[in-house]
């Protein structure tokens, strides 16, 4: 008998394997009668849903999981407070495919009738919400929600432990449900145990000297243990710029006489940081920013920063040396020098500045006390060059609050700057320059916001003509009155040059709304101007825009139309936070 070729045997074997292998089947699941979060919870609980994406399934496995569906649906609905649900299930087969259908009647919701939470035998009258902005979860009359039930329990224990009751434990937790009455009762008992105190606070780090590092720790041994104080310490260390990560180890097992030692380990950031950025704005045109920072020149925490920025209207370079003082996480003494060439209004300006600044906290505000000496050479298009020398002491106060400083839903920022010079003290004229800015954001709906902006400024000078353009007011552009070119709104000289004003006023009303994911639209009204008199020279504009929430801030594309009869519209591009 003649031997068959090996290839023939392999072909027969492949055919047998194909016949023996289970066919790839598609499973289609239809759920009727529920939607939203209830539907999502049912889908998450259904065991048969796990088979949808499998390459192959067996008939036995499909049927077994389908038989579990009534129980899965009941558990999913009870977790959300529906204890009188019913479900009709069917499983059909068409060839190799399966069609599973579940028709659900969720029934009436079960609501909390009583909520009794006892802490050390005393009833708790107020239950904190899991998040500061959230509504309290366990409230009589609310629908039963197993996730909220467990979350509230966790939040209660965490809040007690953060206050120093590190042994707090739930000794009794019952949720008694009466489906026929559609009500449920909650009864918890919590034992807090003793309140601990701080023991030794040890800061483990390797980049700063001991005296400087010790000044970060503002927690005294023997004071009541506080999680908020530890969080504040972590924040101070991170915000200082010296450290990349901060880990807190609460050593309760090592507590002696109720005092808990804590070790805080701070991992250093890279000692140098290099920056390079490219951008574009309708005010500035293309721009490039580059720089380098030495985050710690020595163990005393001194820093050195170099910056260079170039655009069509402004090129500047600067050097800054910073020394931590007092509250070393936020307070800095800075010495700096800066050279700048800029187009300001219709003036060409070359400015050279040498200064010092103390930045610290004051009455809940951020404060900057500064002293600058500047030499500025400038000329307007139709006028000869002038020189200006000014020695200007000043103060700047600022405050910023917001739920999210990158994409603010509710918040505000405010600033006030006052500086001036005296003619007999290295200044060409005596003057006072004051300006203030305010921005506020309010939510209108879940997807829309109201943004209000206002700014006002005034200059009082013995000889206004001696003040350089950098000290005068101009307006117009992306961040002031849209619809007009950058710094094009100000008093003009006989030749028609924008020369800047002694008074300044801006206001803006804007509403934006997200319409699809991170994309949105906006409408706005801007009004403002710079002039020789208070509230003089006002210009108005209206416009619409597109918005996109990018990882680095809101991208704005606006078109604005002046209301003073000026023809045409103007395009404005912007990027950054609202506050």
C-alpha cells in the first residue's frame, strides 16, 4: 500500500481540529425598563456581560450565566435602593449567536426612615458629606444607596482619625430594610477611643540644612493630633519647589503615653529645570519662552532663575536670585534685573530695571513689597527720544480662591498694585500709580458659567509727559476690550499716536457653555478705555467664541465686533486659566 504524503495527513488533522473547535459566537444583550445609573449598575452586575468580548464560549457557560441573571439584577437594583424589583428573562439562539433579553420592573424606591448614628453612646446630629461640596448621604427621606452607605461610614471614620482618634472603629452597623413598606432604618455605633497627640515630627530629607528644614514643620509635640496639619505640612513641602514627593508615616504602634511619632519623607526634585515654550496670540503674534532654574544653589535653599521671552511686540530677558525667609514654604526675598524692548501703544521702548522684592503672606493675602530702579528710553512715532529714570517703591496685594484654578467653576481673583516715585529721590517726576483687577466666576448650570471681569486704574503725576510708556495706561486686545487691536485705545497726540492715559477702566461680561465633551461656545460684552479723565474714552464690543478645555488651560477663539461704528470684526486667540 502506498504511503500518503505528510501534507495530506496535516490537512486532515486541520479539518478535524476545525470541526472540534467551538465556533465563535456573538452574544447580544438587551436590557429594557431601566436607564442611566440603574442601567449601568445592572450591566456591571450581569455575569453574562463578561462573555460578550470573548473569542469563544460554550453553550453550557452561556446558559449557566443566563440562569444567574435574575439574582444579578436583584443585587444590582437593591444596591441602589430598589427592593421590590422583578425581571423577565429570555435566551434565544440563532445559529451560533445568542440573544439575551431582560425586561425589568424596578418597583418603588426604598427610602431611609430613620438614621441613628451613635458616637461613644451619643447620637450624632450632623453627618459630614464625603466631599466638602457634596450633599450629605445618609439623611432620612433619601433613597437607600449601598455605595453611599459604605462611603459615609468610611468618611466618618476618616474624619475622626484625622482629629486624633486613631482607634475609632464601628462596633455596630445595621441597615434594616422593610420592602413591603419601602422603608429602611440605619443604626450605627462608633467607639472613638482615646485622642492621640503628636509626638516627635521627623523630617527625612537630604537637600536642605537642618535649620531651614526644621522651619517647614510648624507642628508642636504634645498638641492634639490633626490630619489637617499633616496635610498642610505636605502641601508646604511640595509648594516650596524643593521636593517632588512627600510621604507621611504615622507610627501609631510606636506611640508612648498617647503621643504618636510621625516621619515625613521628602524626595528632592531635580536640582535644575529647563523650560522651552512656543505660543501664539493675536496680541503678541508668535512667541517663544525659554529659561533655566537652579532650584537649590546651596543647602540654604537659594535659587537662581534666568528667563528669555521674545515676540513681535516684546523681547525681554531677566535674572532673578531668591532666598527663602520666615515661612520658608511661601516667603521669598528676591533680587532681580531685567532688560526689555517693547512696542507700547505707538511707542518704542527700551527699559532696564534693577530691583528687590519681598513676597509673603499678610492678613490672608499674598503681598509683594518692592523697590525698583528703572531707566527707560522711548519715543512715539512722531516725537523725539526721551529718557526716564524712576525709583519706585511699591506694594502689590493679591488673593485667589477657586474650586479648580485651571478650569474654575466657582471662584475669584483680585489684585491691587500701588507704587510711585518722588522727584527729589532719583525720579524724573513725582507720581502715584494705582490699579486693581477683579475676576469672578459663577456656575449657571452644570455646563455653563458666568465670568465677570473688571479693572480700574489712576495715575497722579506732577508731570505726566515725563512718565515713560511702561507707566501709562493703554487698553484693547485679548484680555481687555476685544474687537480692538492690542493697546490701541488711549489718548492720542496731535499726530494721532496712542500715547497712553492717566485713567483706565475695563469691564467684561461673558457666558460660556460646554456643548460636547470639552468643546464649548461663549458670548461676551466688553467695555473699557484709557483716557485723560475718569471713565472717559469708553469703547464697547460684543462677540462670540469657541472654547476647548485643553490639558494646559482653556483655549479661546473669539470674534468681536466694535459698537462704535468701526467696520469689520477682529479675531482673538487666547490660552490659559480664567482667574
